[in-house]
């Protein structure tokens, strides 16, 4: 059985889940004692990536990236059709790539991390604060209204959000030169949304990347929020 968890893991333990305040927790040992079944941990974004590569939007690409944009930002990379996996931990913590020197503190202990500026939760938090909402705005409300809210501060945050997505994705394009980038997590629900069109247009701007090769295709996760569950059972 494979389990999903957010954060840094090895095959037996949650090494560090910054968003949950958990470190060095022997999850497989505890579950096996209670369930009497073999258990293995795999990072949630990696599970999503495997599902999209085998069955979904990345199945026709050899060199590609899966980028999970939601509460945080995670991901995975494939080269020549194979998932790149370090021998230590899960690796490819794209969300903790620094894109703003001396930026806002991140739960990981660094400052200026990609996910603190470009995750769905980051823009939701800022919009909620600007609008003076007592509770968090819903993801559906954000998708349907973000570009039409008649508030210049909100529109400025939208522009900043897209700018930071452009910076982070542009960095990944220069490092990996992928044929395609699949956007998953909550962002996978932005199909047909003008925000996706604006992001793709920004990624096509001349100052996005160094590489002169063909720009990658930008696709959305086929299986949306089910991607991780599908990937969790792939060996």
C-alpha cells in the first residue's frame, strides 16, 4: 500500500512536513502495527506525476515536468521517460526554490520560496485580506472571479502572482528544457480560464527563459484531484 503525504519523506518516515509541523515521524512503522499490512510512503506530488505520465496529460512526452500548484508547490521531472529520483529523499522540491532574495519567511526555514509567492494558497490569502473577508475565499470563487473583481489591489496581486509563476516556471524550463509542463493541484481546475491563457502568454515572453529551443507545451493534469490516488498504486 502506498500513502501520500505532503513534504520531505523517505520510504518509511515523514522526515519533514513543514506545512504540518511534523518532523522525523515513523509513519510506516506506526501504520503497520495498527493495520498489519506492508506500507510505503511516497511524496504526493511524485504520485501525481506518475499518474499523469503513465495515463494522463504527459503520457506522450519523454522529457517533462509535473508541477503541483495548490496549498504549496511540489513536483517531479522525467528524463527520457524515466522519473528522476535521488537516492536519499524525494527531491525536486520546486516550491522551495528561492525566487525572491530576502523574501517572506517560508515554513521550511528559508526566505523567498517559490510556493510562498506562487501557490494557490498564497494568492487566496492575499485576496482574502484585501477584500476583508472573515473566512477564506473558496477555490471556485477565486477561479470564477479573480480577474473581474473591481479592486485595483486585487488585480495587482493577480499580476504579481502570474509574474512569480512565470519566474519559477521559467527557471525550470532553463534547467530541464522539457517538452511539456503539466500543471496539477488546484491549478488543474483552471481549464478554459483566462488566468491560464494569461500565464501561457507570459511564459511566451522573450525574457522568460534563456533557452532558444522550442518552448514546452503547457498542459493541465487530466485527472485533477484524483491524480495522487491513481499514482499511489503505481509501482
